[in-house]
C-alpha cells in the first residue's frame, strides 16, 4: 500500500507518541522559547514545513508545476512549439517577481535558534545542517534569478534598518557562502532521518549541491567569464555527484517512463527524493494537462530532431542510413528507429491534429510523458485528482550533472576525461532496460559510436563536440522536468528559445494532408475526414504538404534579449531603498 506520508503534519504526527500529542502545545502556533527549540520533534516540524517550497514536485490541485508546459519556466525553452508564444518578461514588475526574503528569514530563525539550543552535538549539527541546506537552496534560487543580492545570515527585525537595506553582494561572494552551507549540510545531515525518499538526508543534500554548483560553475564560465570561480564550483558539482555515484545507494530503474507515471515511487532505487500523492489526501493535475486538454504547447521540431537514431547517431549525420528526408515526411517512418526515449514522451501511432483529434496537439506531436495509460480514464488520471508520484530528485540527473561538470572542467584545463566517466554516466543510462542505446566511446576530442565518430551537422559551433553530445543526452533524459530553461541560461544560449532565430522551434510534424486523409480514412472507415477537417492547420509553405507552423505572424513569435538572463527587481523594492536613502540598482537592461 502506498505510504501516506505527505505533509508536514503527517510526518510530525508519525514521530510523536499519543501522550506527546495530547499534552504538547497547539501546533498552529510556535512558542519561540529555548524549550521549544531544544525538542527535536519541534525543530523537525519547522523544517518539514519548508518541504512544500523546495520539494514541490507536481504541486497540488490545479496549480501548474514547471513540468512540461504552461508556465514561464516550462515554456521559455526550445522544447515546445506554441499556438501563442509565451513571451519573456517585458517590463519590471511593480512588486513581487520572486524578490522576497521571507523564506530566508524563516530559515535563518531555525539556524539561529538551533545554534543556541542545548541538544547533543550530533542532533544539533544535523539540524544546523538542515537549516543551512535550505539557506543554500534559497540563495541558489535568488542568485540564479537576480544575480547580485543582499546577503543575510541572521534573522532581522523590522527595526534593523541598516541591515534591512543592505546593498547587493557580488554573486560569487554569495555563492561562496552557499557552497560553504552545502558542504556543512553534506557533512552533518544524517544518512537517514525518516522515511527514505520522503525525508531530507545526506544524499539529498549532495544531489542538490551538484545541481546548484553546476549551474553556478557554468554561469561563471559562460556569463561572468570568471574561469577561476567556474573551476571551483564545477569541481564541487562533480565531487558531490561523484559521492552519490560511488556510494552505490541508487541504481537506474528499468523502465524510463515509470519515473514520471508511477502511482508509488516508494522503494524505486533511482529516486533520491519524491513527493507522494494519495487519493482524497493530496492530488495534482499534471497528468490531466497532458491527458485531457488540447496541447497548445506541444513538442517542437527542435525537440523531436534532438533524439538520436537507434544506432546512436544524430539523425542528420552523413551516412546515417536510418534517417533521411523522405522518412522525415511521414510520422511513422520519422519516429521509427529512434532512441526509445522518444516513444516514452510522445504518441507515435498517429498525429494529433486539430479538427481530427480531441484533444489535439498544436504541433501534431502529442506529449504523454506524464500519462499513466492504466488510469488515464479513471478519476486518478483526470481533473485535479491525479495521484501519480512526483520524482523531485533522481539519480539520472546526478549522473548527468557529473559528466557535464567533468567535461566542462576538461575544457578549462582542470580535469582529464576518461572512458570511465562516460561508462558510469551516459553509458549506464543507455543500458537502462527500456532504452538500450549504443554506448559512446571517448575518441580524443570527440565521441564515437561503434567506431563511427559522432559529427552532428546541426551542432552549435560554439559548443565542442563532446559537450554538444553531453547536452543532448541531458535534454533527452531530463526532458519536460523544468530544467531546460536554467540550462539555456547558464550556457548563455537563450537564443535557442528565440522563435525567429531557431526556426525549428515554431515547426511541428511534417504533414502531407492528402496522404494523411487517405491513411486516416483507411484506419477509420466509419468516421472519415476531408480536407475541410484540416483547414485550420497552417503549413510552412504553400500547398497541402509541409511542416506544421503554429504561429505565422513574426510579431507573435518570442524573441529574447540580453536582459532576459536575469530577472528584473520589482520597482517597489527600489523605491523602498530610495526612501531610506539607500540604493538598490536595477539589473542591466530593465
């Protein structure tokens, strides 16, 4: 039976005896006294109260998580063609916009109070580690969004005017403190402190350290142009990921799609952290967004073409006999002989065309990575009552963090890649039972497959051949997980999300309307279609055959500018600083 350990309250009650529950203070208030903070159960409840913020999974109810589509982070990428482009922020917001230190104050209170309590050293250091982990998480997010930010390492009161209006600290200085917090957390958080996969432990801390340091290391290389800092942070990312790989606590689940469609992730050896959903207790809607709604954001030509042929070669590579221009012009042959992970994210049995299918996909490719076929027509698969569990942090991401950090360090002259680096990461992932893709072999400054050097004519020439393939594998393995946007930002590649610069972002499947009508009517003789059914579908050229083009007018396409790499600071915060004779500088271009 699925473990119903879902919320802060449930986890707290589980750890308390009946007598404790009947005699303790009311749980809707916190008595900020030394006695309160001397009790591990109380500190645990305060920490668990942060889980919904930092481990939100698929979120709850009708709230949209940053997975797949229909949020800024999900849509500001090159994975989905869109009927109506999701534009980057145009003007600085009057307020809000993510510039908030409320969560940080809450975390600093925990750190401050625990540092003063009278627990035994092991317990005290564990909870300090938990607090510093969450502080590292919060500052990683703030720095990734805004760059330089004020740094607060203690809870401030409303009377602390000078500290409240502190100037922005250089992002590298802040991230040095973040790295110190992560290291302390990894050294002191317990190996296990509750239900495996549902509770913050040492492995979770190492995994998030690898993610955060990979982001900052590559940002420092590509955006800040500070190679010294890039090396420092990339080494931290690699070492954190390597620790998890070498410890051997995790292994890859045999079926790739089950990572995002399982009703119960308890005991799944690939899952480092997950969020559990249970009928009538905690549910979400992500599966319904793919299962029951028209996909007005659906897989782009850019995404579909990124998947390799089943021989391990890029589809457009010269000499690849598994793919050619004619095969590309019919979905059955286009989607055949490809990396099996492609059929785990889209339906390959048909195009889901407007006027023919309900629901339809604006690109023709219907995404289904989060659809559990066994329950899609049941209450658990519809409305806001989805009960599939959310994989919050997985072993496959840690593996991809490792190989990317290692490859970046080699380019910076701080590491030498070996074949083993690829064997314990990309090749291990390709050995997954449901994937079974050919291994890559390190061949000097390139990768090869079965003796053939990978030479993708579509490669961005700013990116080395090895990094190009590492990034491709990352995109393929972690698609639709809300990761791609930050990847593009840290690589300084937001141009990929520009619909005018990246033509394949505004293209879908190739559609020969005459051929499709004939094929469809043979399959559905009782409900035939005509050209009239396809009249709303626009192609990229005149006539009845071409690539589906969701947006025709150039003015309606998303473009990017340099300012989009950082979020704007809300105007009310700049005004507050001015009113207190302080200066809070806006980010460049806003």
